[in-house]
């Protein structure tokens, strides 16, 4: 790091004038971390204000360690976070500590974490083995050992992520109603009790590192990466749950970015109360650590608990019971300063409001905008079957089982639907707490197709939100709230800033149209690599996770065909089909561009309601939304792991390639038993939506597609299955 | 029946097993802390899956040095029922209550999937309600599940009919003789890599695990 601790000259001047003196080295280090992009959102705050954050289920919106919604019997806490920069430098530890960090965020709310999702973006698969293997092993190592299932996610490959992989991890937890903990003290004289692992030199200035672009020296920043220990994490988790069950904490804050400094300033600011901190007793794992290192270390598996003095002995007993180290780190005061003492000296003294609020905004609204070209991509004449075979071997479509079978997706015995589903479905129970139990179910799904947002940022973002809501509906769930992770390149570059602006507007507008709020999230900027004169920024890749509700967890649906039946496409079928922004465009031309068809969100809302109703009334056997790879991929995915076949006959005016491979939204494929067809059609016809009979599911293991009476594709399913299943085999 | 579930630091299938015994089987269940020394009140104890002591040193190695482990050895010597699942199986081999060892999977990866098993010994307390050679489907989730024993021990295990479960079809981890679970000579101690507690409810997509639980409480 440079001698300004990641701060700019201008920020340094601002600090001097705000505190009325030269800051010392330790104070500068504190500003360096807490004014980093990662901690302060200085380039994105005005954008985040555009998202809707309120709604009927929301108990806690953005601003705390996680957002919380209310279901009939329980509260549910969730959040997504990124660990992008560390995962390039040290893929295993970067990804592992990403998992550990988000789990602690959920614990901080007093919730028991019950599931993880991961949303991964890797570079060209042939150049990324070090990263892909390391990241998957890191997630597997941490999640499996701590005993929280990784129930789903998405993995996407594109060369723009070669040196800037994206590792976003989402965690969800459950808790009894009306028992939320926050990062708060309530009065002066309360103690800050540090519990967990000892403090070492790992991860110092991790947050600052995560807020700048990479250059040729990126891999030398290994000491900025934290090291995780899931066994310690598990002990800490059980200790926190134990003290929460006894209602001992006044407030809870995990130690993440900025370590002890970050956590103490957070508590001071949110409680509007000063804090006196003494670093002398902090358990250390290395000798001769100085105050700067102790304050800013991002060593993992540590939490700060605000307690009443009279509960100290009980907290010490808990720490000892779970073999965790601890110390009394400090005490709340009536002043407006955070004072830090080390070896009898006051080493730093800062007004917490200045630290929390003083950072100058770096946001400037772009003066230009970006208009995608109106040109429609039409591929040169080619055999549809060749194109289909290209798709199923493409890493973005091929089976991800080589990844997810390395994750324990069933521990906790709440996984009703796991990886490879349209969305994961969880039941709600906590065996030691009979009050934390429900017949309702939770569905979770991560989405963020960067090709849509690269081609047409505003509309692509609307497609992404729609896709997430539609995915949840396909398992029988109504979307209630989102968590988002805004991954972009360097916002100082105008083209990046413009697309970021458009994406956020598109997401925010779509969420408002759906009336579904964002209640937690994270921003990761500077996903950029500069090597000599080559500058590479990631495509705009906001990832959203939708959390949905199943009124009855037993009434869930999956995408697999079950038996011979009729196959219908339902939704908004009368729209302009396009291959712009599609995987086919990327495969055939090497890039994605052009406008996307405007998604009719009113119709999308009707479609998701319709599908949830069809599932509830047992009128369909399967449901799967049309998205990446188009209709043909959709049918193949529902077919491949069964013993059935599909005979598709299309009678349409549309070009068959466009119709089969287009990724246009607001469409779901459902299979229906013949005797229920009339009833099914009647229900669809009560809405302004369309249905189209596209073929039948048969006992013959074949996949054929006819177009206006002539055979277009005949595919041997076992060969296709082999290709689809094994394309990623050697990369994980 | 009073069934104890052993909790070591790092166990993570303890609550899942507790839930099955208490809520699904409606039997008397109790979590037992690893510092406990007395198991007299139990009819059976289960060592659940997880990563006891973070798998440090070797899976199961540190758990086998705890007071509770000593009590389990004592409990088993009285002929009472002991079931080790996954990490529990690893602990039982470390304790020498069961022969052999569980080594890292052949592909050196964690594997989470459902597998088919043939039930090869139906005289144990955990398999007595299952048909001989019946094929059941249970989930596995482990990194160190490759059963190994020296040739002479392996022959002895086979000769004594100590193989309880054998992978049917695919051998997922490279276990010798496709062994997924074994018992001791007297049959009161059983260790298995697959997780019956994960597939004992309709909502989780299968009921084959119940066959093991119903054998126990029959």
C-alpha cells in the first residue's frame, strides 16, 4: 500500500480540516479502511438510494449486517456479499473467507444460518484452472466443515473475468420472531466483548485492496488476503447461538472489513455513543504486533458483543465452554470520540461521526448515456442441431455437477430442492427451538446474466430481475425481497460508470414495478485489471438473489419431466423474439450487443401468479423458465436426467433458430397430464397470457423437433447427455 | 428407547440426527457433550457426521481422545448399540472399535450425492428390518470415505460377514471391496459413510433411511 493508506490527496486534506490537525499514522490507517469504497460506498451511495427498500414483509432493510423479512412463524435474515479481489490473489482462502464472512453477518442478526448460495464468474475456462479449482475447493472447505449447506448458485464463464473473477456468496438464516440483534450499545458503561479467534497479521488492509484495480503486482498482495478456519467458525457460531438463546447480548457486530477498528466505529456511530478501546488484552497469534496491525487486522472468526457489565462472567464462561479466546476490548462512553489505548498511551482519538460521515462523495452522474444498437442479430444459415450441440457443451450450459457435488448441499436436512433446480427450496425448522418451525417454505435463487446487461444495460437489468422472480415461481414461490451485489469495473471510467448507472436504474425500476424491495446487499467496484496499455473491465454484473415464500413447503415443483404428458409454453408469447444478448450471439460472434425486447412486467407478474397457482392446484407436472440457451436448452434440461423423450412440433411464422434459441423473458415451459389439459387451458385463458402446445413427452428416449411439419432436429439423448455432463469434468 | 447423540466440537449432523430420533421417530433423544463420561442411561448412542475438531490431524483422530470416546468404548464392550455415521464411522475406526481406516476419496474431492447400497448383513441392530441384499439409496457427503484395510484384515472382515453395506453399481470413493459400512464381530457396533438421517422424510425426497432407524427401535 502507498503511504496514504489508500486515501487520495484530496481525502487527506479533508481529514486534516475535519479533525483540525495532522492525523497520526494509526488514524490515517483507520480512515484508509473506513473511507475505502468497500466500507464507505462513496461512489455508489446515490445509486443505492434508487432501490425500493420497503414492503409489507420487511422488518429490517439495508444498513444492518443483513436484511430481515417476516414470515408467518419466523423471521428470515439474508444477505449477499462479494469476495472478488481476494479470490483472484488466493482463490482458496479468498473464497473460503467470503463464505465465513457472510455467515457471520447472518449470525450478527441473531439468526441461525441455514443455507448458502454462491454466484461465481470465471474467465475463459481453459485459462482459469488455478482460480476455478481453488474457489470451488475454498467454498467446499468452509461451507462443508461449518455445516451450512451450499444449496445452489450459478457459475458463468467469460474472458472478461480472466483476472477479475467474481465470487459472491449469499447466506440465509432463521430466527424466532421479534428477536433481532443489531450493532448497538444502548447506554454508556456497557462492555465490548471480543470473542473468537486470536488476531494475526493476515488481511491487513484487505478492504482497501478490494477497493482498487489490479496491476501486474496483484499476485504479490497475498498478505492482504485473510485465512479462514471453519472449525473455529463452527465453534464461534455455536457460542453466538448459545448466548442469543439466553438473550445475553445487547448488540452484536462481526469483525470484517477494517477489523477491530471497523467494528468499533460501526457500533459507536450506530449507537451514537463514544467508545474507549484498550488493545493490550487482545489475544494475538503473532508476537510484537503493533497497535496499527492489531486494529486493522482482518483475521477471521471474531465477533464483538456488546454486553451489560453484570453478564461478563457468563460471557467468559461461554467463551471457555466453546474454547474461544476473548477479551474485554472496551467500554461505551458518553463522549463523541472513539479513543484507542495501547501500552498506556492514547494512540488514536477520532470523532466517530467524522469517520462515518466525512468521506467526500466520489459519485458524479455520467454526462453521457449509452444506446445499444438497434440492429437485430440474425445468424448465418446453419444447422440447428450443430448449434444445439455447441450450446450443450458450452461451459455456461454444461452440467455444473462437477462443482456442486463438491458442496455438502444437504447438511441441516432442510434442503427440499437443491442445486440444478430453478430455485432452491428450504423447509424451516430448528430442532432445538420448537418455536422456530413452519409449514411455509423458503425459495432462494441468484441471477445475473451479464450478457444481457452488457448488450443493453437498462433493459438487461429488467430482464435479470424478471428472470429471478420467474425462477422462484417455477418452484412454487412468490418473491418477497431481494439482496443484491453490484459488481462493476472501475467507476472512474466513463463507459463503466454509464453502464452502472443504467443497470441500477433498470434494476430499481423493475423492482418497483414488481413491488419487491431490496433489503441488503453489497457493492464491488474496481473489478479492473491494467497491464501496460491493456485495460480490462468486467462486464456489468450485478447479481440479485430473490427470496420467495411457499405457502406450503410440501407443494413445491421442479423442472424435470415426470411421465408422458403434453408440453406447453405459457406466458407472453406475442413479443418480438431476439438473439441480441444471447449465448448464441456470444458463441457465434464473440460478443454481445444490440437492444433487448422490452419485458412487459405486468404480464410477468401475471405469469408468476399463474404458475404458482397451477402448482398449488396440482395442474402441472413440471415448470422451467426459458432463459440462457433458449427454449431448446430449457426442454433439454428438463429431459436429460429422466428416462423420457420429447417430440416437439412447432407451427409458427417465426424463424426457427430465433424461436428456439432466443432468451426472451416471460415464458415458462410446463408439462401437463392429458386429462388435465382442458382445465389447465381454462385457467390460462382467464388471464391475458398465451399458451402454445409445443409437443409431448414420451417414453421413447429421443429428442426431435419439427418445424411446420418438417423435421428440424433429431438428437440422440444419451450422446447429448454425455457431452452435457462431462464438458466441465476436468476443470474442477 | 433412550438414544444419545454424541456432540464433539465440529460435529455438524448432530442436530439432524437428534431431529430424526426425537421428532420423526418420537423416541427419547439426548445430545451428549464430548466431556461426558457416563452413558449408562442410554440404550444406544449415535456418533453423527461432521468435522469433529476440524478434521485436524486426521478425521476422527482427536475426537477419539476425548472422555466421551472412552465412555463409548466402555458402552460398546457391554454389547450396547453404537452407530457411527460418516465422521462417526471415522471415529469408531480411530477407536479400533471397528477395523480398517477411511482414507481420502480416490479423486481427492468432497463428494455429495446419492448412492445405491446393497445391504449385506441383516443381523445387526441397525439392519434387522431390511431384506437381505436389498438395494437402498442413501446420500453420501464426505472427503475421506475410502475404506481401507490390509489384505488379511479385509479377508477376515469378509469371512466374518462384517460388511454391512456395499456400494452397488458405482463405487464413489474407491473403497476396497466397495465397502460403505461395517460392523464389529459381535454386530452391536456399526459404522457407515452414508447418511440415513438425510433421507428419512418424504419432503427430503426419500424414506430409505427410515429402514435403519426402524431396525434400531424395533
